[in-house]
């Protein structure tokens, strides 16, 4: 039966190097913190670094190995901090550099490593470099740090190409000089307030090496690299039209003759950049890590980001996007392990993050929902909450039994669904505005998480303030409602993480067994046997496991069966 709280790990934190093949990141469980929605210490309704420090013991108790923080740098906050105006300081919204140091020390003292987000594809338009570029003449050295181009047409009043922003609308904005005359255009794959750097420029490369060293000197253990596949654009910036079903962060497009890679994603030149960064990290002890947000297909291409002289990890988005289907899951698991192993890297596994519909809702959708579109009040396909939670718990239990690294997104350990019924007036995602309210965007997965069921703002903020409104029915998901409660989602995660660590599943290998039903996945990883039932009918437990200890189950079930939409771990005596 499912057990209540498992003991938290108490391992010493070390910065010593490990032999190749035994590095901490190969099997780590890394917990993503979206700072503005995690914990608010000063009561202004926005989470902050001091809030993270105040809740660090809860993460220690959960049993994670590291935290990854979404951006907290100085920013106008046009895109929730992914528009950076100073890469080497903390935005006052989140605190100070001293607060960051205190948080890092608190994490390290508890054996938790710290990874921070880095946003190298673009800066804020308020960055000093871009302001100088706007004031400079075309062709000047400071303007060459960004992607400025002359327009097309007799008067240059047509954009340089037909590229669309990932947030909707054109990817180019025309400048106006001090006299009000129209000038060159600048590229922004995202919001107009996020101009793209030109990574062929040596100033850009040098600046980011300095940024890496600034934070490494402060003790960070690595970087998650935002839009890691987008820094280099194809020569000539050719026109490109992606298919309408493509997610906002990647996918194949079409020409008259064949499918082609988008000219702004996955260009070969990005690998030279990460080889340089690999050498910077090698200057420091402690197995520092780079993790790529690279939305590229197929997996064999994604694995190029984690060759031995480049990055250490890449998010496995094909796995995240795989539906709750036995055959499809088995296929992507095998393909992932093969692709990453071929370059000597571990696979990673992830189900939710700050850019996608939470998997407690997404896995219950029955209509296509491309990444970045989101769901909201007018969505036709409203997910069934009970089905979604059951599948999310089962999918998480399956994921945490796989070898390699795993990423969790804050609140998924509570079973949080997507916040669907946000008022239009509360929404802040640029996607919502740039698509004329056609796409809801990502606000629904970014709502501040609940800590105490009976506290103002569910304990997120003592004042009851919350930058996005929290649903009225989230008390049952609060940490206080689940801690120590057998069968709760929080206890499921705690138990799975403890067992994963105890039996070193992250460093293991899986062996498949024939369950006689394509909807049922059956494999072993070391001493643990896992059965995941993705079908809608109960499945019998194989006779060979009837004497094994049932050590983890994602839903209540009868002896001898694995319920529909559930995962069970068995431990052979």
C-alpha cells in the first residue's frame, strides 16, 4: 500500500569532481521554481528570493537534488523576467544579490544544488546595449550586437522577411530615428520588447562568457539555457512559414518540395557557442552543468546538444509531448535512451514546466493543444479533473522510475491542475495580447502555488496578495492538506523520490517485459519492477510479481490488479 512520508535524504553537499559516468546531474531530480509564483516573503503578491529561502526545508523534505530558478534578473517584466536588462543583478521585485547569496547558501547547506536560467537569445529593449544601438547609425559596432536589417520594398517599409513571433504577430519591428523618420528593422522572435542578439558578434560572445563567470563565482551549480536552439539564424534570413499545428517553440515547416527546419531553430553554429561555454564551466570544480531548452526534432538531433564537449543535459520535450498511451510511451522511452546514450549522455524526463499546460490537465485533453496555446474558459476541450489527476500521478510514477535525470515543476507534487478560469483582465502572458486574445498562453500554469489551506493566498503571501488570482477550490491541493496523508499526491512524490534514491534508479537501466497488452508497460530497473496501465480497463498483475512487495501505487487498487490510469512499483524481496 502507499506509505506516508518517507525520510528525507541527508547527504553532504560536495563540490568535488566525480568520475565520468558518476556525475550528480546524470541521475538528479531537479525542481523548477518559478520565483514570482513560489513564495512571497514581503507581501507584495509576487514571489521572491527570500520566499524561496523560507520554504527550502520543504524541498529538502520532498527529496529533490537541485533547484532551477526561472529568471530573477533586472527586467521590465514584459515577459515575466525573460526580458533581461541586466544579467548580473537581481530585480528589486525579487530582492537583492545578498538575498540570492543567502538562498544559495541555504540550499547548499541542505545538500541542494542551484541552477539558474540564462536567456541568451535576446535581451530586454531596455538593456543598455539596445538603447545605445537604437541611438546609433546603421552599421555601427553597437548596432551590430543585435539583428538590425534594412526593410524590403522601394522605401524599406516591408519587413526583412515573413517570420512570425512565437507570441504571435510579426517578428520584426521598425525603428524610428530622433527626427521621427522610419529606419531599420530589428528582429524579435518573441515580444517586440525582446530584441534578438546577433551571435556572430564577438562582443555578444564575450559578454555572455563574463555572465557565466559572474554567477559561477557566486556558487551556482549550472545554467538552464533558454531557447538554446535559437541563437544562430540561417544565412540570408530566408522566408519561412511553419505549419499551423506547430508549437510556438519549434517544429517543422514546409516549402513547395519538402519539410525543412525553421531557419531560426537548431542551426549548426549554436554548437560552437556551447563548446565555448563548456570550457568556461571546466574552469570551476564541482561538476557544473548546462541544460538546453532545445525544441528540435528528432531526438537524435537534440542529442547533439549534449555531446561530451558541449552541454550536459537537454530537456526531453518529445517525451513531455507524448500522450498517455502505452505504445507511444514505450517508443519514446526507447528512442530517448538510445539517442542520448549514443553520445554518452543521460536522457532527461519532464512532464510540466512554466511554458506548457500542467500535465494534470494536459493528459486529459482530447483535442490538439499545441505548446504555447494554453487553455481557458472558452476552450472546447475542458479536461476532466479526476481523469487528469489520475493520469498525472501515474505518469509521474512512471517517469521517476526511469534512468537518467528528471525535472519537476513547482506544484506538480501537489497534483495542481491548470488554472483555466482566469479572468481576461488578469492575464499577463504576451501571447494573449499579441494574438488578439485567440491564444490563452501560459498564465494558467504560472498561478502561485498553495502552501496552507486556511491561510491568505493559501500561504503564498501573508497579505493575501497574488499577482495572478488563485482558484477558489485549491485548498485541497495545499501542502498542508497533503503532508503526511497516505495516498496524497505529495506523499506519492515523496515516496517515489526516496525509493528512486535508495535504489539508485537514476543510474540504472530498464529491461522490458511482455505484459500481453500494449496499453500496459512492464519493466524492471534494478530491484524495482514497474507496471503502468495506460488503458481504461484494470490489468492483472503478472503471476511472477504476486509475492513481491507493492511499494508504490499511484491510485488505490485491489490486490492482484493494476487499475486503469495507474502505475505500481513492486520490490522483489
